[in-house]
C-alpha cells in the first residue's frame, strides 16, 4: 500500500505539469450561487444526523438478509418517496450468513491455575463455517505474516489453529492513512483461512484488522477457495492476540473455541434507487450513494448509515431549496457491500450498456470524520473541471482533491471500471478504523458537525457535477 | 469532589506559609547516595514489568475467592521468599462472589424491526444478586441523577428498571483528575440499587463509571442496605446508555436482562506479608503494597498487578544492591481490595495496637502512568522532611507532592486513620479510568518505562522513609 501512496503523490505532481485549460464557462453563475446556498443549507441541517440516528438506533445492525436490513430498505425507500424522488427497488439475490454463539478460552498455558481457563474475546468472521457443536480444542501456532507461516517446517500447523498476529499500523493511521493501514492488515482476515488450511490447520484466528486497543473484536468478510478445505475462522482482539503471543513464547498454548455461524439459503433483498430527474439532460446520471447493510456487532453508524444518510440528504437539500439539477441525480442505498458486494455488482451489470450515460458516481463509505476534500478516480485532466467546486468547498476546509488510481468505493467500483468518473469524500482517517466493524460502531461516534460537513461535500459535488456545462474528460 | 480539590490546593498553599525548618541531618550522605543508586537501578530494571506480566497473563483475572487469586498468593509468597524476605500469610475470611451468564436485549422500542431485538452490552456489578433464571423483562426509566430519580412522580419506577445515566466527566479526566471524575460517577454504581429499590424498582442499570467510549462495560462493587429489597444490578456501556436514552425519548423501551451471579460461602484467603528487617530499628515498619485481587473481566494488569509488582520490586532492588534499610520495609500484597476490603481491614485490626510502630505506609493502586510525585495524607509539616526525597525524584520528573486530606489508598486506609503517614504515587490520571474494571485492563496497557518510573518512586520513597534520621511529625 505504501507503493500505491507514493504513486498517487507522483500522479498528482504529474497532473499539475500537464493540466489542461478547460474552456469556460464550466458552471453558470446561477449554479455557483446555488452551490454556495446548498453548502450553507447543508452545514446548518441535521437531516443527515437524524437519518443516521434512525438507521443505527431505531433499526439497529443491518446485516444482509436480516429483518433489520429489510426494514432499512423499506424505511429509506419511504423517506426518498417523501422527498419526491422516483424510487425503485432493484431486486437482488444476496448471501445470508448469520452469527451464532461464540466463545473462546485458553485451556492450557504456562502458569495456568488448576481448574481455571482464561477467556479469549473472539468473533466469527463473516462467511466462516462453524466449529463442531461442542467446540474445537487445539494448540495455537502464532505467526506474524504469511511469510512466517510458509517458512514453518512441514506439518508444523497440521491439526492446529493458526493465529495470524499481524499488527495493524497505528502510526500510519495516526498520520491520516487509516485506510492504507487497513489494507495491509485485512489480507490476513480475508485470506488467512485459505493459507492456513493449505497447510492442514484445523482453524484460523486473526488479530483484529483495526486500531482498537479496547478489547474490541473486529469482524468482516473472509474467503474460502475452491479445492481448499473450509476451516472455521474468527478474529480475536488486539489484547487477546498479544496475550496468546506472550504465552506461546513460554510453552504450549491450547484454546477451546466455539463458533456456530450458519450460511442460510440466499435471500431476496434490494438496492434502493431514487431519481431526482434532471431538467436538461435527464438521461445523464450522477450517482450518489452509500451502503445500507452493516456488520452485526455494532449498529453500523459510521459504516455506513452515515454514508446513506448524507446521500439521502443531497435530495433533501435540493428539495428544500427548490433546486432541480440539469442532469439526473440518483441516490442509491446499496445492499450487501460488506459480505458479497451483490448490490454494487448487480447495479453495475444492469447499467453496463448505459455506462456512458453515467456522468459521475460518488460513494461515501469511510465514516464521517472531517472531509478534507474528495478522492477521484478518472482522467487526471478532469480535476481542472472541478476546480470551481473545490473552491466552494475550500471555505469549509474541504478544498483538496487527490487522484486514487485504484478506485474510491466498492459499490461504484463496477461503474469506475467502465470509465465513470468516480468520487468519494477524502476523510481524515485517524480514528475510523478504531471502530469499523466492531461493537463500538455506534451513533455516538458520528459527530453531527462533521457529518454536516460531509453532507455539504456530497451535495455540492453532486449538484456541481449534475450542472457542469461540459462533459468531463473520461 | 471539586470542593475537595480546592481544599487540597488551599491546604498546600497554607503549608508553604507555615513550613517548619526541620533540623538537619534528615538523611545521611550514604542514604542520599543509596537513593540515587536505587533510582538508577529501578529505571533500568524490568523486574516489575515481568511480575506484572506473570500476574496478568500467566495467572489471569484474580477475583477474590477464585483459584487464580489463590495461585497469586502462592506465587507472590514464593517470589518474596526467593528475595530473602520473612514471609507470612495472614489468613482472611473473604466474600466469594462469582459472575455467571449475562445477557441484555432491548425487546421493545420505537422503530424496532419485527422479529428482532437489539443487544445491550452489560455486566453484573460485584455483589449483585441474580435475575430470575429466565431473565427479567421490564420497561426502562432513564434518570441522570439521584435528584432526577427522586423528583419522579410516586410509583413511576415501580416494577421497572432504572437506568442511571450519569455521565462520567471526560474533560475532568483529560485534565489529569480521572480519580475525581470517577468519584462523582461511582456513587451511582455503588448506591444505585438501594436508591432504585426504595422506590420499588425491579432492577437497576448503571452507565459505566469510566471514560471508555469503546463499548466496554465497567464492573465494580455495589451495595445493598438493611431493610431495602435487594434487586439485580448491572452496568451497561457508555454506548448502550446513550442508545437507551435516545430511544426512551421516543417512547417505551423494554429490556430483557439476565444475570446469574452467585454469592458463595465466604472463602479462606490471605494477605501476603514479607519483611525485609531493618538494621537499626527493626520494630519500626514502612509498609509498601498493592492489592493482589482484581476484577474478573480483564486481567487486572493496571488494577492492581502493577501495584503489587512495584512493591515486590522494592525488595528486589534492595537485594540486588545489597542494601539493608534501617527500619523494616514490609511488602504487603493485600487481598480483597475490590469487593470487601477484608485484607486491608484485617491487617489494620491486627496492627491496631501497633500503629505507632508503623512509621509510614505506601500503596500503589492507581495504575502505572507517569508518576508526577506522591500524594500524602498526614501532618502538612511532614512534607518538609521529605524534600530531599522529592529532590532525588525530581530528576525523573516525579518531584511533586500533594496533600490529600481524605486518604490515599483503601488497603492502608485503616493505618491512615490511626495517624500513620500515608503515601501513594501521584499519577497523571488521563487514561486510567478508560480501562479500570473493564475487559481491557490488560498487560498492554502497562507501559514498561512508566512502570519502571513508578518502581523507582516506590523504592526511593520506601527506602528514604526507612532511613529517615528523625521521626516524621504525626
């Protein structure tokens, strides 16, 4: 990931040198006035906060396939209809994984008091199979990386439980690059089971892929591979990983772990899609969205009720200000971003032939910290066309922009791959991964002021793109 | 508590004005040299860290009456014997409370998706009775204070569950006065059940008395009163309290809670007492101690393995440097500080007639942050006798001292009340109450360098007091 960041900086520098001069006018005077009005209204509005609160607190965790996810679909559709949007539900066939009981305890280690065990805080990873009903007891082998695992002697992990103890880079996060730190750590969560199973392990534990140091376990999707035995996979907290690693240096450590998740029949669910039709080019679309599903340990306030709420607020503000965009603004609350990506993929497939009519796509799925500006995937020369938007956003401290060659959001990824200019808020990611996918992703982590700032960014960007007087280079 | 702090500052100012000039010499030149050598050895030693690690990780949670608490007694006694101390186990009859299952879920609230509930993270408070075996389901009444509870209409909480939603003062903690913030909040944890039961409540929930915002529940002792019905008492996390308060503003909120703790027969346990006999006044004693028991959710690394470990290290360092104090230094690992205080009380009773022979007592039970110096309960004029010790400690940034009229430690409290000059490390308490009594009180929270600084403070203070050439005013 470090290489990617350096590449980004290099690209940015390269752009400055070759920046084209777009022919004015890019935005009408009226549009620029409208953008400033939208910004003021957004910064003064608590609409997005109230929606985030309702999704998090009144509906609760919204794991794909759950009754809460269905309630969220119905709720958001109804709210968007109230705002006068043309709403449709796009039907999806989604995976339906449910968490069960989970328990871990160390049953053998140096110094253990007779008749006791020591609790291990763990959580099944999304998609994992269950352990046997009465649990699985085996020795733990601690490795810090895939390389360490593969360097072990033949047979070293056979029938044992591998703990991937890769340390999330908190310094990198503190510097604002939480996403990069996450990118490094998450490969163990996703790929750990396959790597361990190839060598005959009975199960896999993964140190939480996040910055928390509060005995908080981080769940998230994991994967299996064809031809490789499926083994149970769970995350343990930072603290438990540290304790196990300490004890393993002193002698044999055995754990009894029990997880009882189930993968049920695929379920029917929906993307919620609401159109605010454009006045001049209604067949050209600016997508603005977040995802409606969440992990089940917390209430998914940051991930991603906040993203859905600020997307809804784009429509709310335009209605409030009685503004109609020139191109269509399409609010999408995607389903199943977390454990399958069915919503984003299905929308992308449906719109494949229509990609050129997607003028731009914006996705907010990295929380609700202070936005510094936006990330952008597309032709570098497009940035010059957006300078007037960044100028408006500069007055709220969100005037930066940065190229991200790899894409900016999972749900709009299929559009990005078809060449649709793609955007996401550029957040200060200094704390997001302390809460992401944990039981502490709750409403109190959403700062109303910062959420309003993001609401403003989304609305100004969406309306600006919808009213751009020229096509964007793509 | 604010009043107490102002009082302390006033007292400190008053002292400066009336400070007596003690007649030199207070400490021999050799003692002053020894103190500097002890300090250097302490700052370079990892003994206390290794002991903290063993108590936390290898033995684990040490709730009074548990096998782990007994293992800790045996372990510390053996370690002190290895150091050449005269060790005895002081027998105690201790309460024996054990945690059981615990589960909470909201079963009715505005907007709830049909067929779902929402999880509440809770933990039984120490000493609480159980709910009925199949749980207790009732409406929640949220109050922010005792005053709010008592201002409710007659019958308002009858048969219901009171949630005390008193907000821990994180600003006060951030300013270094975590203990004062805790003092305000903890009265609800301790006294909430009685206050609610008097008005006919069926159970009580208390917002966690700590600074954590990581879905971490804070346990701790609670009390019942004669003549008032005992009702089940549990703490909920900051997040859950916020969510319940939000939902209660919208309508009826009902919870199903189940806790199954048990109070067993009193158990036999021990204070571990090790004497390093004085060379000149062996019958005069300087006590240095911490407590061996811990809460059961975490591993009690900060509370109070660290305090026991730095006390043990006092003896270790003196043995390492081949130093014998003039007065006896008595290392005590107290039992049952957390839920009964039997250890401190029993030692105090045993030594009641001998209080005058206790030259001083030091207790470390507020974690292991950077020590700024020491707190002191005793005659203000005694501080002048300690100035040379503070001068030595000043070189490690621990040269401050502050009067605390109310006492400085629970276990040495009975000695303090008999007039024994009493000391505790003065910690920067900016983070301690984020972890205290939670599952996140684990070894990683102990910074080895800061623990070594505290080990130095304890050893320099203990040896200095043991070698003071004059009696301390008392």
